C-alpha cells in the first residue's frame, strides 16, 4: 500500500500496545462497559461485573457522537471523573472517546486509551492532536472507509510521534438492514498482512443485535483478532444510548466463558501459512 511509511508491515513485525500492563497485540484483550457513562452507580456496577467476568479494560463514553443533536450527548467532565473512580475501584484501565481536538489534552489526563469514533476517523486535525497526546489511541474504522483510508488515518497518528495505535473494526455500511452494519471480519487477516498494528473487533456496533454478538466474538477469535470491544450495561433497558445492543453482565460472562477456551485452542494450532504473494 502506497504512502504507509510507518504503519506498513515492512517496518516492524508487530506492535504491542502496553496500557498499564495490559498488552494489546500480545494476547487477547477484552474491553467492555456501557455505551455511555450515565451515573457513578451504573459505571461502577458494570465495571465490577465485567471485571468479574474477565474483562481486561473498561469502556464508556463521556462524550457521545449522536446522530441527533437532541439525543443524550454524554456527561463530559463529570463522566470522566466517574470513569476515573471506576478505574480506582477495579484497576481496569479506561478507554473513552474524544470528539473535539480542543478537548484532547485534558481528556488524555483521564483516559488510558483515547478512542476515535467511526464518524471522526478522517477528522485529520483530531488525528494529529491525539498523535501528540502521549496516550494510546483506539482508532475505529470509518463506516464508509476502505482499509487503505483507515490505515492512512493511523499513519496521521503515527507520524505525529505516537506509536501506540490500536485499530478497531466496527462494521461498515452495506445494503443489508437486518444488522446495524456489516462486520468485515476479513479486515482482521488483511490488516495483519498490511500492518504491524493490533486490530480488535467491535461486535456490538457492527451487528447491533445482542443475539449476534456471541457468535461474532467467537469468529473474531478464530480470525486472529487481538481483542474485542463489547457494550455491557447492568440494566440494558435503562441505557440512555444503544439500549438494544447492550449485553447484560450475565450474557457477557457467558461469552467470555467460551472466548477464553477457544483462544487457548487456537494458540495450540500450528502457525498459519498466510500464502502471501512472494517477492
Ligand atoms: C461507541 O463505541 O460507543 C461508538 C459510538 O462507536 P462507533 O464510533 O463505532 O459508532
Ligand atoms: Mn454505543
């Protein structure tokens, strides 16, 4: 792929992003939590539950990129303070979205990983800003973006001096309407042959259906993903955002119970010959 000076596989075999001891790209990392931070009780209860089920990191949005300006936009600074408290209580590092280049430096003081959402993937001033923030970045794929466009966005962050970029496939728009988006699972091996950066799958936003999240999580493990980002809410019916796709803690624990043995089984298989073109 042209123009990929830093993201290209030719530069480096593998990037492992270390977030307070959690190694993304060095195993299988599960990030879980609510779509949005709604209250301290909601986040702490959910954080405890996902930790008990074996999650490695806590997710939760304090700034929400909503389709309607009248929908719940997130708690902002108060939400970040709640996430900080949840980290203190559980020890789970926190991934949270930043929407505006002007907020990056202070949001970075609360976040262990800064999330760039699908709607902002090509917000180049935001990418440059998180490239200078001194925090790992979770870069979601734009819902209309090719792999090449996505990797060029990673290149923006890397070129500002930030080597810690985690890619997240969250589904792309197609004509299919049964699912919220179409999960491009082939992005996992494709990204692994194009770049050294880790890639995780978001089975929540890509399917938008709780019944499909478990099967797609297992498929992500089999495809060689470096982890998952899953929405979990202690009372999904009450969620202020994405209520239809949030798992209960019990559903999440059930999926975790199948992911871990599958990953262990996959790790025993002989290294796959990836049939890359020679020369
Ligand atoms: C989210 O993770 O809550 C989110 C808004 O995701 P996306 O940007 O993929 O829609
Ligand atoms: Mn969401």
